[in-house]
């Protein structure tokens, strides 16, 4: 008699557990639940994308500072427009290089035919 009661109780408990488990899964698959899950994933992806963009921006700023230091480019706080300019000797070399490499160059598009 106790054996039958034990197995009856064990079967009933297993049935209740299985029914509860199935009902939870069915609730997860309702359209409202799926929409809420999709919205949560979209918000999470948006936060990750924002963090990535901020990391890229910080890295770009850091690299720009490194390149400016390496090239000797510094912002002059006395200039009103705060424009970064090449130092005098480098700027002159750049202008002279441009003049020497491009002074005798003329392009006639009909020469190619």
C-alpha cells in the first residue's frame, strides 16, 4: 500500500513539475514575450555599439596626439582660430618640395589618345 502511495505521489509530483516547465516555456514563446526579448537585445546592442564608438573616439584622439607630438605639430593657444600649423622649417620644406615636383607639369588630356 505504501509502495503504491509513493509511486502515485512521485508521478503526481513529476506531472506537476513537467506541467509547470511546459507552461513557462509557452509563456516565453508568446508574441509579447518575444517582442520584449527582442527589445532588450536591441537596447543591449545599442549600449555596446555606443561603448565601442566612444572607445574608437578616445583611441583616435590619443593617436592624433601621438602623431602631433611625433611631427612636432602643436596647437598655438595665442592663435584665435586655434588652427594647427606646421612649424616654420618643415612648412617651408613642404612648400619648396611642392613647387619643385609640380612646376614643370602640364597635363593635356588629348596627349593620351
